[in-house]
C-alpha cells in the first residue's frame, strides 16, 4: 500500500538496496535506511567534499562570531584550548564579555514579517507578567545538596565552581538573549520560517565561504537563491510568496543548502530541518520543506495527563512493533499497540528512535536530523496523532532523546556541516567516540547550547511529548565517557579532572528549562556511574533529573543467569536492587532493549533457550527447563519492580518472555582491521514483536503476560513503588527466601529450586488480617496452583526478624507471593496510602478480568 501526501510518497514496506562503497567524504553509510520514499527529480545531484584536516579544539565557551574566536571563562588559559581538566584553575581568566550571536539583530528588511513580527526580547521582558505562563524561575542558592549529603562538603570547590558556571551562563543568556525561555526557541528563528509574505531560511555555518538554498523549487540551481552572511556566521535568505500568494517552496519539496567550505563544495540537509526522507535508490537523505495546509495539520484534541506518582514505563520502538516482518507505522502503533499498553496497566510509553537516523540498525542512536521525526514510520502529523491517542488513554509519552552524540555521517548529518570538524563538536579526538563511531558535542559552545536546548523544547512544545529519557548521559559527563572505567562509588571519580563540567552544566540547563516551562514533564537520565546530585533539583545544586535509570540491575540478572541457582546469593540480589542514592529516584528494569539485541539474549532465552521453540504449547508437557524458566522469569520481574526503585520499565515483548533477539536488517560490515561482521541479508524477521504469542491462550507465553499485567495493576492499586515504608526482614541464604515490606504489602520470594516450606514465619510491621493479592504460582500465570487464595493470615505479636509481628505462610519453591494488609486488629478495612476503606481485593479484580489484550491478531 502506498499513501501520497502532498507530493511525498509513503511506502508500506520499501525494498532494500545494496549500499554503495564509501566515498572519500567519509559518509559512514553502512546500511539501508528504509524510509518514506520521495518522487525522484531528474535534476537532483550530490556533491561530495573532502574531510577537513583541521584538528584544533574549541574553547570552553565558543561564540558565533567566528569558528576560531574564543572567549575565556574560568579554567581557560589565554591562548589555550579549554579542557575539563582545567576547570578549577582560575588563573589568567578573562572578564571579557562574550560576543554572542543575537538573532534579533539580523539585518534583513523583511525580518519583521518572520514569525508575525514577534519581538522576542520584549516577550521575555513580559515573562514575569501575570498572564505569561512560559517563564523559568531564576537560579536558586544551590546549597541544599550539602544538607542532603554532607559528604559533598569535601568537594565544595568543584561543586561551587560547577554551580557558578551554571549561574554565569544563565546570566549571560538573560543578558544577551532575553532569557532561557527565549534562548530555547531557536526553532522559531533558524531553519525555515513561514510568514504572511514569504519564507525565511537561516542557518549558522561560520566555516562556510558562500551558501545558497537549493531544491526542487528552484531546479537545484545554486545560483538562483544565494544566501547572505552576517558577522556571526549566520546565513540567511528570504523568498517572497509567488504572485498568486502561494509559498515559494511548496510543501513536500526537497531542499538542501549548498556551501563552499574549507573541505570543498558540499550539499547538506539544513540542520534545523523538520522532516527528511530517502529517495528511491539514493543513499543520502533529502531535507523536506514540511508545511502542510492547515486542513492537513493535526490538531491535538486531548490534554496531557498529569505526571503519575509511580512511573510504569513501556519502552517501545514503533518501527519494529508489528507482528509482521516490516517497518510499522505511527498509525498502526496508535491503533494496535497503545490499547495493549493501556490494558497491560502501564501508565507511560517511552518511544525509541524518534529523531531521524539514516542507519536503521543504530536503533535510533545515530541521529542525523535532530528536529525531524523518523520518516520511516510516517509523517510528523501522524506522530502527533499517536501522541494524542496516548493522552486520550491516560498514557504519558516519553521520548528517548539523544543529545550525547551525533551520527558520523557527513552527507545527511551535522558532521562537517560547514566543512570544519569543530562547528557543533569538539575537534580532533575529543570530538570522536571511538566505541560508538560518532561525533561528540561541544557543550561549551553558545550555538550548540541554543541548538540542543531548542531541540528539547521543540519535541515538548510541537509534539506534546511528556518528557524524555536522556540517552548516554554517563558518556556526556566524563571525558573518558565511562569507557573502560569501573565506578566504585568513590566521590573522587565524580568530581575530578575527568568530569566534563560543560556537559554537566548543559544537563542542568536543559533540566531547568524543561521543568521551568513544563512542570509536569519527566526527565530520566541514563547514568551508570551513580553521579551524586544527579536527581536533585538544579536550584538545590543538583543536575536536575527526576529519575536515574538503574542500569546495574539488568547486568546483575545476566550475570546470575549465567550460573546455576545454587550459586545465587540472596544478599547479592538485595544489594544490587537497593544500591541507590537516598532521596534520588530510580527507574528499575530487569531487561531493556539492550538485553534483547542480537549478540545477547533476553532473560527468557537465557532461562529456556531452544526449549522455547518446542515446549511452550499447553497441549504438550513442559520440560523442567520450561517450568524453571517461567517461574524464575516471573520472580525476577516482580522483585525488580518491588525493590529496584520508584519507577519500572519493560521493553515491549519482554512482558511475555519474547523468545528471540532483535536483529535489524543489515548488510555485511567491513571493519578497519579487515575483518567482516556478517549481515543478515536485510532481513526483518527478527526486527518485529510477536505479540500474537502472548495473546494465544494455547501457549505458555500467555501466562507470563498475564502475570506482568497483574504486576502493573497491583502497583496501580497499592502504589508500593513510591511507598515511604520499605523494610527487608529476611534474606536467608540457606532457605533461599527473601521477605520484605513495601507499604502495606509483604513480599515473600522462595528462590529454592526444590524446597517448599509449610508454616513459614514472616515478619510484618502492622497488625491485622492479610490476604494474598498476587501469586506467581497461580494457574492463570502458568503456575501449579499450590496456594489457597481464600486463606486469611492473621498477625501475632512478638518480635521476629526485627519486626514487631509475624504470620505463618506456605511458600512453595520458586514462587513469589504478595500479601496485603486488608484489615487492622479491629477489623476495619485499610488502604495502602490513605488508611481509608478499600474496594475488593486486587487479586480478585485481576484474576477475574481475564480478557485477552486484543480480540485477535
């Protein structure tokens, strides 16, 4: 099926092609990127430039007046490139004010028409007025971190310098840009701006010697629309409307900027492009002027949900969310997958690979066009429709945003954009990530800050995303990028010469901007280092994230799954699950997309391996390996959710133990050492999700899925992840039993492979009657039904396992059972959070609600 939208063709399953050999321009094209296809233009062409040999580093605070001009800040010696290792050396610093690019001073006589003549500085001055809700509070004192963690007092010099850099940057932005609120609206000045009289296009490319706008609209003639450069390296052109009032560039037209650069003549996709596609048979993408008629623009119908106290995230990749071997669409995900997520009980969906990336197999992490949603899955308006539907269902939509690095591509990305390697990135080796084969941003550059801050705001404002999961934050915060470094928790590892203060200050700025303008937005940082202050508000001296992704848990489970259960240590499991900083919230997960990629195994496959292919049908006996795997899979997920943090994440398909890995369509990869990594013939067979397995009532996957659903609904009813009461009363290495309380729930895990225990005493804090509200051994969940759910458990007085009370239970082998306090010693019903009467038991609600997630697949 092919859809045609205003000149843009959208294929359902585009065909793959054989990649061309690398040019001397280092395009880094390794595989097809199956995208929305565009009607070919017979006069289209590609011009390649040579890579620059320029290899000097940029300053810690680069300004736009010139690619080589430097303005010094504390820690930068006169005449030397800055480094994070100089951060505490204040000798020889300059007090000269930065020459900052002022986009409001761009001298084009038509400028008043752009954005309807909005005066942004005047707008910022009104920000404090009673009618303007878009304002960002000024920096706070930044001192509370020392009250929260007195150990930080020993690192005050570093932390005070860090906060001082942040405050100085806020002051400079206020002074030269009219405030952070205005500064983060770069998308309203750069790129293509439509006004009543025409289209203005602006691009910052200080290294370019000349520039012109080319595309379908002018037959790709480089002499037709030559751009003008101002003193700050900003190129600009105004295209008046046609005589009939229509825009000079039709919606859906291909556009690029041609520049004469230090590396030669090159055509580039505009850095602020809002849509880009790949034409049939071509390797590089083309920028698309995306400005549909008003009647075709999606209008949001539903308000954004409030941020939930407990965050239960369903991580998803739209392209591989079909049961068929194809690239799925935003529309299909909206109609088929979102209702599934809602019914499972999750309250947020985290979308991967949204920012355009030419290499599909990068999983979306090698971004080429930061403001453009991936065209493989549909148009920007179709993505908006998806998000609006999620909001209708009460689901938050988080975006997996990549600001930690950028694609190394020079044909369709930011790399060598103006012919230099130092425009958006650090030059030389500091600007290259050797493991990821990607470019690293210079967070000390004024225009890089404008670009990235505006990018974060763009997705929140234009598409109504409810927050972000920031990728690769550990790589950002340290000059060693966390590579070949084992973090031990010593504070010298966090606050020393290896810390990239510019990057940390950027993270403070972006969190401050997000939370200031969008108070309900959620920010999650992927940090494996355990950086102190990471999840403390910026005004208190922290980095400002709401949550840290607790990455160590998944690594621990893989480590344990490589050995037999008799070698598992209960204390080791507990330590990993609870080893997080006090007062800093975490999102835990047993496995994310990382564990599902080719070359690794999902937890289900580690547990059951090839038996999953032959013994998951209910009409044949299970093997011991299948019984063990299903039991442990449920236990691993529940204990991770129960103890791992204040939020929980699941990658799509893992809720039912997806049997196979993820393998994106790819060709053979030729490594620099001459070796070859075999491809898969561009196969989509392993780049999809078999939801039909989880829905089939004749397969054992169904029970694993129902257990995940029960977990989410239990948390929804009791809110145990965010309960202030948490106590681990037992971690018995002999019995292999773990007992802990969270809120009014008592969790009992028996990890023993054969021993079941009758009249097993478990401690509790509150007196009264307890009942089973979740039982992994329930037949609904593929268990053996060894427990009576009608049984009542009454606490008795007397200290046991350091608890004032206890009750007796039967705990079968390889089971997880959750008991809830349903009435106090006087028989009054109690609830988890308010002490009020509660509705019928959660177990009754869940077990009776046994409808399939979808009617049919």
